[in-house]
């Protein structure tokens, strides 16, 4: 029996691409003097990757040192934006989390900076649904390692991971955790154990495992 559900964040629990696009555009303008006017589609195409890889994608002409400086400024502006606005929650999210929590401990492992998951929890008031969370900003490690760390920390024997990108799937292969593909999210995934087309389908899928 499944003894824990670990979630990705962006593209799985909420869509904050529009807010992130605003924040990262503002940061880039502060740094370069030019507003790149990033779109939510551009940000969505980057999600699931490490921040340094996103910086390389969005700022291809910058040096490694400039990428790091831009990341720090983007994070700062993103945090400010999320203090006053919230991402879009997927339909039925809270009702489904409430139902799942009756049976399973819930966790979040996302490829994000330190503080981003906390911003999500503060913006939504959902802290009480989740037993723990982890990200590269906390550990310096990629998603696969962070999944393994949270599984070991909470002594899970049979967890599952819910995510929406190929990178999520590859992380679960490394962590040896079954993958549930959130097909409503941002990515196309070539391998998965189960698939959901809406978050509300998850309780039914869990009963099949």
C-alpha cells in the first residue's frame, strides 16, 4: 500500500507562470536596462529544470557569473511578487488534498529556490496539508536526490511521485519511485506508471495502486 504522496509544485499543484514572468521581466530590466517581456509560455517551457539551466535558456548571451547574478535578482523579485499575488490553483485542489490527507502523508519536492514552496504554502494557507517539503535551494541537490532524501527521512516504504515533466519522470527513475503523470501540466512525458488528466482524479488512481 502507498504510504506517502510526493508532489511537484509548478504544473502539478498550481500555475504561477504569469506571476513569475512579471517578476523575471522586472529583474531582467533592472539588470540589463531592457525589458524582455517574458511570457507565461516562455516560463512554462522552462519549468521542471534547475534555476541555472533556466537562466541559460532565458539569457543565452550572458556569462556564467551574470547568470548567477540574474538568478539571485529574479528570485528576489519573484518572492516580492508572490507576497502580494497567488498562482492559479488547479481545479478541485484543496478538496482533493483534504481527501488524500485522510489516508496518506503528503509532501512536496520541487526544483525551485529556497523559500518558493513556503511562498506557495503562505499564499494558499495549505501548510497543514503537507508533512514536509524539499528543494535544491534547501539541499543543493537535484530532484532525484531530494526525493530519495525525503523518502528516507520519513521512512516511506512505498511512496509515489506526482509531476508533469520529463525531468520529473527521470528523477523518479533515479529515486526508484513510481511516477504519476499530471498530464494537465506543462510537460510531455514519455513514461509513467499512471496518468491523471485533472488533479481531482488522483484519489481514484490511488485506490488502483
